[in-house]
């Protein structure tokens, strides 16, 4: 056989073997619940999905390809955020999701709006980033205190969101309920649009800064942010212990030139105990590899604070177990002794 023919046969054989290998590799879909497009969960969820994916036939990691889980196709799904996500995970409708620590605690232990609806299948993969509570006001319209919201048109975030659960508990400490405000259940983008159009007097939203919908509002109609008093911070922390004192620094949004005293809750990547240990181990490992680090650093401002060294921050206090696959990885890298 001539050399050219032998080379052709060898190349054809290699190609056929590669195709056969790709076909033999099982494709697995992994749905990640996020939030609305105008918030932080959706873009962060998209980055995580991209990082942990490695569809059959992809170029190997060591040859410049994706360094995700072999055969995995992760999909970031827009949802009503925390409360929706934990419910969907527990029901097997999603494999994972982003949620605030407070919502995860309430859901797992059957407290607050989850009373009598305990979701013990929930497990933690990683702590991700802090989510600051924003109380957004029209430009130039300030409040003397939270009690001034009485009688106002107030966005309390969408139904099924952790923000709404927390905000209602916090406002109750100030004597504010749905009976003495005109509440609107809207996502972040809808709330910003209504505020800009004069249909809302204020709205709440918890998300990692800076928030896309608020950047747009700030750059067009302008906005101000309410700064909680020390007493209000203490009362809110008492009502929702997983919301802790925080500050939105001046110039986080171009038109907000002052530091804003508020509260923040940790955003968590959660899953179900029904997910196989080896799969979640590989997902956790992919979440913290060098390729993912580049994606997070370049993909979103909050991506830069998603770091391995804070992956277990505050987890012990939640009393929600780590998934065994995640725990295995953290033991390997020395975060758990």
C-alpha cells in the first residue's frame, strides 16, 4: 500500500474512533435555576453552566477545550429565583439552582413561608457571593425611615423569590404589611421599569452588585438608594438572621455618590441529595478549576468574589448539609479536615 493511502486509512480510522467515542459517551443535561434576566443570578448561573459543561465530542481540556464535566450539558434557566429554585430542586424539576442562604435555611427546616413544607432533600454545593438588599427610590425622593413606606406603591419582588420572603419579615418589624402598602410582585427589570414610569414609589431587590436593571435605571431616569439606620439593620437582622449588615459602596452605581447602609445574604449553589455523588463531585471540581476562574473573573463583577477560599463560608450556621460529592472535593483540597 502506498504511503499516501496508508496515511489516509490511518486518518480515517482515527476519525471514526473519535466519532464512536463521542457517540458512546453519555450526554447528561444539568438544569440550573437562576433568576430574572435583570438580576445577578441569571448571568452568574450562565457562567457556571458554561464552566461545568463539556458536551460529548468536545475538545479535551488539556488541548485547549472546555474543562467541564465530560458529557455534561448544563443549562441556566431563568426563574423567579430562590424560593422557586429550592422547590424545583426538591421536586426533581431541576438538578441545581442558586438561592439566598435565608431561603435555603427556611426551606430545609420548614420555616417562614415553608412552614409545614420542609424540603430535606436540599444540599449545598458552594457558597458563591454576597447579595445586597437594595431599596430603590426615584431620583431625589428620599425616605425618613422605612415606616414612610406606609401608603406607598412598593415593589416587594416577585412571588417565589427569597427577596420577597425576607422583605415581608423585615417590614413586619416596622409595622408594615400588605394591608398598609400597595404592594407589587414584580421581578427586578419590571420593578425598575415601573419606578422609571412613575408607577412605583420604591422597590426592594436583593442581588449581587452591580445589578444590570439598576445600572440601566441609574443611567436613564436616575435613582437613589435608601440607607438603613442602625436600628433598622438590627431589627432586620433579628427578623432574618441570614441577612447581615453590609454596605453598597459609593459609585457602585454612577449616580449614587454615597455609601449605602444595608443588609446582605449569601448566594448559594444548591442541589438535591438525589444527584449522584460522583456527578456532584465532578461538578464541584469543575466549578473551581483554572478555566472557570478565568470565566468568572471576566464574566461579571460578582464573579470575581466567587472563590474557593470562601466556598464554605457560613455553611455551618445554615445547618443544611453539603452534598457528599461536594464534601469529597473539599476534603481533597483541604478545606475540610
